[in-house]
């Protein structure tokens, strides 16, 4: 505990002792004043500043969270090397971080995360920055800090070309898979409730497992962010068999997560991402992953940047979309 926190705790104990020893009843106003003081001092005693930059500078290491199967954002190749659009952006950010901290070298510890544990690993310090395909919404922003947004998506469906499914109303009587602990799972369940539970929902642990269920014929459609659906299609044995369909159920933005209160680190991350976007470097990284052949099968997603993404590159911001 810091000296400031210890001093605050001592003050709080002193106020409580005064209150307990008082021989005459306290006025209502004084009681309220004491209660408020105790709350403020208690909060100050518990508040521990987040100084990730100092730890990184002292240790020469940063813990970078990544996904295992969020193609083409952050995923393993056939040699289990981490790669992807989000990962490339973060490696460029780390170059700026090294310059800011005057570190000649920076050891990167890569920590795999899942939709289920990614927020907790950032909150408990196991991950300093998570950059993959995490949606920035207001609920999550109450738990962690987000960088300026790095991508904009719409939630849609992937299905077999001959399935007869062309939009969400066509799911009646069908089986639909969604990845657990994602915003898509919440949206899909709300839609199903709104129409009287007319289709069956399966939940998979990650995007790879979701698509495997679709490929095996165990479900009729896979709901997820359109960019991730195209990424899973790129890994398919027969990519031409699958189509992405439907009017987007929602529009969302991805950001990189850091611990709440980690203002110094967020300032550097935001500044570097903003520089990448406005300089055109982020656009070059986009073309590499969305308009050129990518591992593991060399399929080109052939997906030009949307007007929304181009606007984000022109005017980066960290506002959630929900």
C-alpha cells in the first residue's frame, strides 16, 4: 500500500473513532458530514494508480493479448505464429511505445485470450493491451478502457449458398450458431425472443468452432461480425460454398482494451493509432489483410474498405457504438 493510501486509512479510522466516542448525539448534518468523509477517505485509500508504463520500462516486457482464430484480425497460422490486421496495428504501436519509453528493445509476451476471459485478463493485469476483435460498447467501457476504434463492422449471417437463408427472418425453424460471450450472442437471443423463439441457438467457444459446426452441417447458419465471417470463409475447404447474407442487425466498432485508469498508456496507444490512420499506413495494413491473399489458404477476402471505415481513418475517435 502507498503512503498516501495508508494515511487516508488512518484518517478514516480517526473519524470513525471520534464518532464512536462521542458522548452526546450528533446532529443530522454532522452525521452526514462524517459519513461522506468516511466514504471519500475510504475510496482514496483503496484507489491504486495504474502505472503500466513504469512496469514495462522496469521489466522491458509487455503482455499483449491476442485471439487464436479471429481471422483476419488476430489468429494463429499453421505454425501457430500470431498474425492479422489488429496484430499488425499493435506491433506498429509498440514501436512508438519503445520510442516513448526510450527502450532499445521490448520483449513481447503473447497471451492468448478468448471471448470469455479477455476482459478479466486485462483487468487482473495478465494482459496490458488486448487487440483483436473486441467490440467497444458502453457496458464494457465501464469495466476496461478502449483505444480509438480500429474497425467498423455489421453483424450478419453466413450460410450455405443453397440454404434458402437470405436474411434474419429466414431463420424460422433453423439452427443457428453464435460464438459465446459476444455481442452477437446477445443480439441473436433478443431477436429470437422477439419472434417467439422460432429457431434453435447453439453456442460455440470460439469462431473456429462455430464455423466447424456450420461446415459439418450441424447448424444452418452462423451469426457474427461480417468481417469475421469472411475470415472464417477464407479458412474453409470450399470457400465458394458459403455466402454472407442479411441486412446488418447492428453496427459496431472494435478497439484495443487496456485497464481502466491506465491513462498514460492509452494516450500513447491512441496517438500511435491516430498517426497510423491519418498517415495512410493503416490503409496499407487493411489492404494486406482484406484485399490480398492471406494465410492459411491464400484466399483473398476481396473486401474494399467501407465508407464508415474510411471516415474512421480520417477522424479517429474512441466513441462506442451501441
